[in-house]
C-alpha cells in the first residue's frame, strides 16, 4: 500500500473537523448539561446522540470479533460508500475501478463526486478477473470495489482472487459484504491486519432485518476509520437508530434462525426453479436472492406483476440478459411464486 497520506485528498488530510459540544465534553456523569443549546425538557429525544455511537460499536465489536476502533457506522452503507470518494478521490482527477455487473451505488456516488468510474466485466459465468481489474488501474486509481457475494449475480468470489487484488494494488480495496451472512465464505473483516488498504462494508439492511434503520458498517484500520469520522456529519446516526440497533443485536439468535431458513429456502427455490420449463439457468447464489435466466424476462416480469408478485428485472444489466433477480421470501411467499411460475 502507498502511504495513507498519498492516497487521501490533501484537503481532507489537512481538515480540521467540526467539534461539537459532545466532542468537547465526553462524560455522561455530569448532571447539568448547558453546553449544546438543546431543549432542557426531557421527552426522550431532546439531547444530541453520541456522535461516535460507542454503545452500538461496543456491542457490534463483540458480535463481530473486531475492535470498536476498527468500526465506522453510517447512514446506510451508502454513506460508507460515498465516503470512499469524499476521503480519497479528487474530483475530475482520480478514478476508481469496479466489476460489472455489480451494485449500482458505486457508480452513482462516483458520478455525484465527479470521479471517473471504470468497470471491468466479469466472465459470462460471473467469475472475477483479478488481473483485468489490476490492468484497468493507473496512478490515479484510488480504490477498487469488489462486492462479494455480488449483487445482482449472487455469487461470492474465491478468497485467492480477492487476496490477489489486495496484494497487488497500492490503493484502497473495498470489499462489500452486504450478503456475507448468507455465504459460506469467511468475512474479510478478519483480514484487516493483513491488509491496511482494506475497507470491508456490511449493513443492518439485509440479514439483520433492519433496512428501515439505515445503518451501515465499515471495518478498516484505525487510521482509515479516523479519516471517516473526521469527514462524516457530526451526528450521522440518529438516537432512535442507535437505540433500535442495540435491540436488534440483542435478538441475534432469532436472526441466526432466519438466516438458516433463508439459506434452506434459497436451495429449495433454486431446485424448483431449475425444474421449470420457462427457466433456462439458475445461477449459484451465496446471498438471499437468486439470479435466474428465463425465456423472455420482460414478459415473465410483467406476468408476475399482474399476479401481484414483484421481482427485479435485470434484463438490461451487462451479462444479465433475460435474468430476473428474485429475493428469497418467507416459505409461503416462495410457494406463491413457484405456483405462479408453474402455470406459465
Ligand atoms: C443492499 C446492499 C447494500 C446495503 O445498503 P444500505 O445502504 O446499507 O441499505 C450494500 N451493498 C450492496 C451490494 C447491497 O446489495
């Protein structure tokens, strides 16, 4: 990896962050708080929240087996993705490289930040071409995005292929693990010590069952987390989200059962789909959705919509011609989908 200083935008490296009242006095044991111009009338939400979400991070650190200082929490993964650009990429000069097809937010954030976005096609079977990705980089490439398990293809990439990118690229490598809980592969969050250039993204939006909270996670070196904290909005995760996140984590045994059921249903649905006449191919999935190639995805999509069943039509996405992306539902919802497809 290059020196961190050479990867970070000079204005961000020099930035003196906003210092809030809660940054300047961190204790909670005082009894009279007259420093933040909040209303003094207690209604449960009159005080500013903890800007660094320490309670949430402490509990998450224990669950994830990672130190709290290696965790950033944001307003969805979207914030953690946007910060890759705002911290590392000089608009109009730097670029990032990502795979295609993949999650759309990497490109949207690049466009918003006026950063060149280079995409490298997966193979037609959705294999990662690590050397092609490295070949697409140049001196102005600040980050590579790899989503594994990948959205919308569903497959996770072999560890050696992601390691190869991490070992041979001098900039930041972002591994988006939004779907890791459904995957047999190990998380890269355990590899932070091997790779100082690694940022691992996870989220409360999928397996944790809390998409409405808007809580995304980045795991990285303390140096990178410090930069993220310097640039984020001072109170980027609101009090109600922090409070509910603690409750969600307390229910982790329920979540584990839901994950097992979803994985079982994924295998059941994959088999069923493969047996249907209108389905040409079901791709292997390590996530909570299945990508399936059908004959005439647009027509099948419309037919399902008329029955009140909404899947995602990925026909226009690179390499995904005539593919539908189907999220695994409750067993009875999956039965309804199967029953409708059998009639077609
Ligand atoms: C769903 C998803 C996310 C989650 O985004 P949030 O902003 O945390 O809801 C992140 N990455 C990928 C690839 C996803 O599919």
